[in-house]
């Protein structure tokens, strides 16, 4: 179906002027055809592999497609009233250190009393996280939610 222009008070569709018509298919050899093979077809996955990316490449992974190793971020926090619930010991309060860890495609939040040795898993603080580059954003959000020094 061709393009139509709606004009007039009764909003009756009328054919669009010829100058607004779509270009002929042979004129569309610009960016729309970028990424096509020489014979005009979409490249197969094997065709793309030579472009420096493999099927098992992981976004945010080091060069060579190998998954990134464990990573973590830590920040000292003071939770608001009620503290932080942990799986191992229940509620912890006072000056704490929050650690956001990424390993094996998961992010996990842990807390410890400031300068203590034991770490405790934050209840509900684990989720899938495929892209290790998102660790900073997750840590920033966790600090924003848990750090309430004013109460």
C-alpha cells in the first residue's frame, strides 16, 4: 500500500504526492545494505567470526573471549534503623563494610562489621549478572539503598 496524506476537515486520506514516494529498491544501496555479503544476503555466523568476535565472546570480558575472573567493590556504610538482614546471623547494625562481588555470572552482596574478619551474605542480595561491567552500577545502587547514616 502506498503512502497517504491526511488533509482537510473531514480527514479523508489522499494519496501522497509523488515527491514523497519511497525510492526505488535499486536506489537503496546505502547504509541499509551495510553488513550484507557481496551477493546481497545476510552474513552467516561463520562469516562474522572473522570480524574479531567469536560466538563464545562475553561482553566486558578480557580480550580472547575468556570470562572475567571474580571482582568486587567495597564501601563503608552505616545502615538505617533495623540494620541489614543477613543469612548467617540475622540483623547487623552499626558501622559496616558492604562488598559487592561478581563471580560465575552472579552478583552477591556481603557485609561485615567494619574491620572484622567475617563476611555475611545479605538476605536476598544475590542475582544473575552476565556483564561484569555492570558491577559498579550494582554496587552504587546497593550503597544508595543500604547506607542511611542519618537514619
